[in-house]
C-alpha cells in the first residue's frame, strides 16, 4: 500500500471483490473502484463526511484550510474560493505560467540530461509564486522560493501521520527542524500577506489569487483574516505544487514515448500557436496521462454520520474512499486500459464518477481547472520552443512520493535543441 497503491488496490479487488476494507493508520477504510459505487459516494449528503486524518495535517495546513473544514464551514469556504479558480479566470494567469516555464527552460543546457519531474516541479513552484502569491520581482521570487523549499523539505509525511515521531528532545531532530521551518515560513508569508493587503488598500488590482482572496468577502460581508489566508495559501502550495508537476512529468513521458503523439500535438499547436486550448489532442493527451497515472489514487473521507452505501453499513469513525486507479482501468469504460490512447477522450466524454483525476462530489479539488490549464500551457510551450528527447522509453513504474504517485526515476530526458521562434 505504501509503496505501490495501484498494485495493492488491484490485488485487493482480485482477492476480496469490490468493495473491500483496508486497515490504515487512522482506522478502517472501505474502498471501491466501481463507477456506480463512486457515484453513490459523490451523491451522498456532504454532512455525512468530514476530512480524513485531519489531526495529522493540522501542523502543516492549519485549522483554516478548506481541506480541514467540514459541514457549513466547508461549504462557505468553497463558495468564497471557488470563483477564483474558474476556467475563464485561469486565462489571466497564462503569462505567469509562460514566464515560469521559460525561466526554468533557459536553465537547461543542450545535450545535458535532466529529470522531467524536477523541471516540472521547478516550473510549478514558480507558477505558484507568480500566479498565486503575486510575486514578480526576481529577488522576491527567489526569497519566497527558498522559504517554500525549506518548509516543504522538512514536512516529512511519515512524521506528520505518526504522532510518536512528533518529539523534539533538547530542541533537536526532524520535528524540531519542521517546527523551525514552519515558523520561519509563516513569518515570511504573513509579511507578504500584509504587504499585499496594504497594496490593495492603496488601490492596486487583485490580479493574483492572493489579492483576490484578500479582496473577497464571505456571505456576511466579513473578510478573510491573515492567519486564515495563510492556511489556504499553504494548502494551495501542498495540494497544487507536486501534484501538477508530476502530472506534467507523466505527460512528457507519454508524449515523447508514443510514436506520432508529439507530432500530432505539434501540428495542432502550429495551427493555433497563441491558444493551446484549441489543440484538443494535447488536452486529450493530458487526460489520458492522468487516467493511467492518477497522482492521488484515493482520497478517504471520514464518516461523520452513520449511513449505508452500496449495501455496506458505514459506522461513524470509519473511512470510505473511491479508488481512481481502479476506475480508470475498467475495460468496460476504457478499452485496452493499459494502452496510452488519447483518442478515447476525443471519441466520448466520461462521467465525473468514471474519470476522476481530481476527485468529485462536494470535496472535488478546487484547483482542477488551474492544474489542467497549467498542464496544457506548460506542455505547449515546451513542445513549441524546444526539442526534448526521452532517454529511456522502457515502461516506467509509479512510485509513491509522500501522498502522490510519480514516475520512478523522474523521467530521464535531454534538451536536444531550442526551436526557432
């Protein structure tokens, strides 16, 4: 389960059938990969569920994170944040995405090997700094990047999910380093929030997500407090940084591995060079990559109120989860499910409980439109502005990286040349 959840869940279905129960650190979790069962989870009253393992995530995300909230507080927070991540608004961040991708692309040396996952992580982090935090000055970007990297580097998931490891004897050890990194990053982030709030009060436009959050008002007219804004920014950082980066790395692997895919994508991009949204085959390739390799293959929910789903009684305190890695390999929905075939997403549309790389229901990822837009824009720029070579086209295994699933080895590539124009 910890090393390869794709294979683990497949073995569970083969041995026990669907649904089945897994014993986890935080209690039993009922798992399913059947679309009809997943649909039942999404359709259930949101009040029946709460965030899973919320205590473990508290030291990192804080109490104000939308991931931590439940019931009316969760609905209220999504109502406030949702409009800032709509598809139309994402176009305003396109230039920030291009600037971030070009800044990292220029650091590549022709002929030198690099790892696609590392390149994509550097791009994704800079996108967050530019589009979410609103930083544009190089010195400010570098300072915030360093603070984020220190904080992320100290946030070991095993330590967070194992309270016994949350000890700092004599102020030493991993937990002490995490607490120190969190304090330093919080000071840096709160100072940035205060500067941004002052700029808005002087009439600046809320052109970034942080500015939009500070300018927003809840239904009762009250604003978000600085500590609450901090929690949501950290949530965006952890939920959107590595996940999007790994999705881009997987897509680079498949686009360069499968004969004809890169050429077909480039042909569509050449026909509409300024708007990759018209390159439908590129979007299909992104979706197919996410189908084969869902970055977060499951997302348990805490049962807050006893209920019955798909013939199973779920007591209070238990967990229930959909497993996208099972649903995405259903041969009834996806013919030849092991094969990378973007055409399937051009041939038909799939229901939210059939294709679910971003979850679904009341807790579907708020940043899904942002992530897909970033994937499309970054991949389009890389394909238009350089020639990359895949150095190892053997089948890649997925390996767990904290709570995400990334390509083993990070996808070895090389910059062959830069393209004119």
